[in-house]
C-alpha cells in the first residue's frame, strides 16, 4: 500500500479527491490509500499546498516526495525541515490559463480597449491601434509559463523579448540574460510581463531604477509574484506617467489589504490572484505520474533545485 496524504487547505479536498483517484487508476496505481490524515511516519507522498498546516516535515520519516500543487515554491523551498524531494506543479491547465490571462490583458492595452469602454459618448473618433508587430513586449522569466506566454504572443506577431537568469535559445524570441540583458529587455518593453520565480535574486527586481529604464508610458502585467516589484516605486512611476498602467494579479500580502494604495489608484487594475490556477483534473495526472515514477525508482518530474530556489 502506498499512502498519499492530501495536505492542501480543506475545501480543496472536494475538488481534488475524485480527479486524484481517477488519475491513480488511469496510471495503473491500484494500491494507493489517499487520505487527508495519516500518522506522519506512515506517509509515502504528500500532496502539498504552502497554505497547509504542515510546516514541520521532520516526522514524515518515510516520505519519498512532497508534490506541490502550486507552480511557485518560494514559501516551502527554504523550509529546513524539508529534506524530502520537492516537486513543483507544471500543469497544462495552469499553463493554458496563464496564456489566456496574459494575452487577454496584453491585448486590452495594445488595442486601447479601456478608451473605447470609457468613450461611449457619441464622438466618432477614428483611433486605429497599431499592429501587434509594432508593439514590443518583454517577458521577464522564461520558465514553463514565461516561454508558453512568449510563444503565444509571438503567434500574434508581437515582437517578444524574453529575459532569464540563464541563457535560453527559443525560436522566434529574442532571448537575453544577465544584467546587461535586463537593461536591454526593459528599455524596449512597451508591455512588460513578469513571470519570474520569487527568489532572493528576483525580490525587488523592479525598483525605481529599473522602472525608469522602461519606455515612457509602458504597461506592466504582473501575474508572477508580488515581491518582484517595489510597490512604492511602482506607485511613483504610475504617478509620473512613466508607467501608464499596471495590471497586478499578485501582491506582497494576499488578499491585498483594503487600505493598500493599489486599490484606489486609477492606473492599477487589481486581480485577486486568478491569472491562473492549478486545475484539478490536469494536476491530478501530474501527481499520479510523479508517484508512478517514485514507485518505479525513476527521477521525478519538475524536481525543485533547492539551491536555485525553484
Ligand atoms: O500562483 C500560483 C502558483 O504558484 O501555482
């Protein structure tokens, strides 16, 4: 018997129980006991979300892997009690959701949709938007999500520049890396999209100095992580017009406190961390595949590099 502990916040159990059971059956994993509670020393795998009650992994002495339900692992990767392998979520449903959110919000600004929504006043103004090929977009982060969004925007003919920590080579995308690369990536970005993991190196990356490198009037989309941006610097950049609009899906504190100036700022659209979510059916297949691999002694998919932090 392989014991799988489901350790995400409780309402998720309803959403995940039957997709997980179906995925285990489909993967030929017939001998699984899936439950919300076990004695820690009996657990073989933990299906985990960082808002779980488990913060001390020490008692999970026979646990073979912690399988994160989220793409981001920043709140668990530094946990010193976690000595077991940690896998992040790469879920087809989450990726597709992110592509839709990013292209939708990029097109909102590219086509100036707000202008038309706000000018239903009888004035016939012939404002023709430029073509996508005339609107350079930069994506910071060329992981699973950043690359998928970069390709989708390239399909729409936006000229896309991607920046990441390590060098990448992706057809149709100008790939930059390193400090010089970041300057170039920012200075060409009429629309800037943040899809970096949150690590010690990426925290506060978008500070006043880097926001000043953007073309005046650039638009920012952040479906990545809140602390990538220095909030006060962004507000100053919005006030001066350096940044024309910021559509933010993630924040330093979530839910975003009602008194946070982002709520009332006319240049900000607040989304409640919905840019994309792990989808139970597709995520269950990834969990099942990883348990199958673990049981067969094969390497796990999407294993987190603890040093790198993602
Ligand atoms: O923010 C969502 C995730 O990390 O999957």
